[in-house]
C-alpha cells in the first residue's frame, strides 16, 4: 500500500513538489477551523471525524480532511472535552494512533506533508488547549517526527 499524494486545492499542485524551509516542530501548528484562513497556514488539514457545525467548505478552506486520524467515537464521548481527563485522553488517543499507523497510510501522508512545509491541523472544538488536534501534534512531534 503506497502513500497517497496530497492534492492542494488552492495551488493546484502536489504537496510532494513543495520544498520545506521549516523545521518539523515549527511546521505543524494547530488552529480552530472557525478561525479565518491565513497564508501562513500552509496545508490546512481537518482532523475531526465530524465536519465543524455551521462552517461552509469555502469558509473553512480545508485542503485535506483526515477523518481516520480523529479519535474513535467511544474515546471522543468518554473525553467529552473534560480537561481533568486530558492526560488519559492523550494516552488512549496515542494508542489509537499507533494502531492506525500500522494499517493506514494517513499518518505517513501527514508526516510527508510536514516534512515538505507548514501544516495546520484544524479542529472544531471550543477548547483550544484540550482537543484532538493538539494531542495529534504532540503525538507527531514525540513519536513520529521526533
């Protein structure tokens, strides 16, 4: 199973052709999907299982939607955006991501995009510190990209 190429809607080119001038840690940022897009966002990747309520596809300016990288429905419901469950949520979510990494090319595609330039992980939750995009960024920096 090969790594899928990421198609950039705005620039009409493949991500593989974009050279990187960023260090991986600074190349991944997290942003609320409801915030207006910026030129500094780079590739905008939605990492929620559900599309953000009330947000049009045009306003979101999402380049790629990786539903497979979102937490499972059971984990999302258990967490219920409760900050007191954050550390356990990140541990369980990392276990889910490890399992996903074994059977899906989604994480490899995401890592490839990060190595080629700036990536913005988008999320719909109100809490900007305790959300799956923040946990995914930590996972990428600590376990995958290093």
